[in-house]
């Protein structure tokens, strides 16, 4: 009997089981007698902007030393309507509500790093809760990337909208309203397209461009990103635009997958993947699957306009593959009256120590010895 050894590379799929799952949030039990150093949220126009902060305020079993909210440059008048209630809720469970952090500035990551560095000097492995309910993809990806740099304990909380627009009836009644009409749909126009300064990727090699596109329900922003990366991607995409369509976790919403394809005029021959909008680990796994055959052959960019959980998957994928670029497109204005309504469920992801999360992600690509017994 002999023992044979060989080497294998540790893959993303090997670590997925060790990443935390998304679970229902019960504020009464899950946030009882918790003392955080920092609570983060965003001021937005959606109903769910207030949902978790007000639940926490009502239960009165959670406290934090500091609370801070992010403030968008778009839809300021719409967002302002929720500011008094958000401040009241945060003041009830926080010793200090700090000045808001502006979202649409180039140094947002630097401002957040300054805050986190100060907190980490005053507390050993501080605990942070981040409410992502009304975070844009740009905000969520930027903030989570910065948080992942620090030795903190992280909890993510999320309120799921009761109703997303367009409903199936709204879309069927007049599809052009959600694709062409500037006055309707989820957003109006495109303000800026940006290759994220915090996710620049490696641009040294003279290789063709590929974009992994997570589309939304208005095509302008994805099209603007494609044109910015390489104008030929709009005219002759061939296999260099890879579409990742969001598959809702509730069966009654699955019709939205086909609508995404129609709205973005994705051809039958285009490479298309369907990924859960609600399972960030599936996004991480699928991105790894898509990326492998592209590595070293293309300059790869991601246009992450999908769901919040998909954006979380993008953050973890980028940590493993920082050679990939991330592009954002900011709308000129969101359509506040046609975005989402209410809240039906609240959720949490208990990441715990981000030191441990980084160690877990760092093993991807490392070699391990595999022993097998032979006769």
C-alpha cells in the first residue's frame, strides 16, 4: 500500500460553505443587548429607507456609539422627506449621529477610511452594522470594499421591498414607458460613467475588452458603460459582452428575467447567465466560472447594476481578482414615484470577523496537497 500525493488549486466553490448565509432578521432576538461601535445606513426616497432604523428604535434593545448615514447627490428633494424620521430613529439608539457622508464624491472611500481608522484606534475589533436597504450599487460596493480592509466584526441588514416596479401589468400595458420614455421607468438619463478609483483593475496589457454586465430595467446606463469601455462593444459585441440576468428568489417574480432581456435588447446568440438576485454566494460562484476562460486573454470589467446581493458577490469576487475593473453609471435622476413600495421582509448576514473572511478569500488560488491511497 502506497500513499500518493498531488497538488490542487483551491477554488471559490471550496470556500462557499464557510461564508455566511442570508437569514431572516428578528430584531427582538438578533439585535438584543448588542453594542456596536458604528451603524451605517443611507438616506433615500424609498419606504424601506426607514424600515430597519425605526424597528430598531421601537424595540429599544440595540445601541451603538456612532451612527452615520450616506447622502446622495441625486433626488435630494425626494430624499429630504425621509430625513427627519431617519434622524429621529438613529438618535434613539446612537450616542452620536455624525454628519452625513456624501456619496457622489471621488473621495468617499477616503472619508470612510478616516472614520473607520479613528474607530479602530479607540476599540479593539469594533462591531459594525451596515443597513444596505437603499444603497446604490456604487455606494454598496465602495463601502463594502473599504470595510473589508479593516479588522472589524460586520453585520449586514437588509429590508426587502414589498413591491418592485415595473409590475408585470405595468410593463405589458406599455413596454416603451420602461425602455424609451424619459419620464417613466426606474431612472432618467445618465449623469456620469466612472471606472471606480477603488476598483481600477489592471490595464497594462494590450488586450481586447470584455464586460460582464448586470443589467437593470432601463438600458441607458449599461449602454453608456459599454460605450465608455470600448465603443465597438455597442456595435459589435459578439462574445465580449457577457450578460448576467437577475433571477428573483420568489417564483411570482421570475417573469422579470425575460423582461430584462427584452429591455436591454439582448440577442439570442449573446452569452447569458441567470443568477439569483438574492444569493450573493451564487453570484461569486458564477463570476468565477465566467472569468476563468477570460483570464489573461481579455481586460475584464464588471458593470454591476444588478441587485444588492449580486453587488455583495461582486465585492468578494473583486477581492479575489483585483485585476478586474469595476464601472459605475450614475443616473441623472431616479424616478422616485416608480421605484419600489413598502417592505415585506427583513434579512441579515452575520459576517463576523472580517479578518477571518479575508483569510478565507485569500486561500483561493493557493495549492493544497491531496493525498490518496493506492495499492
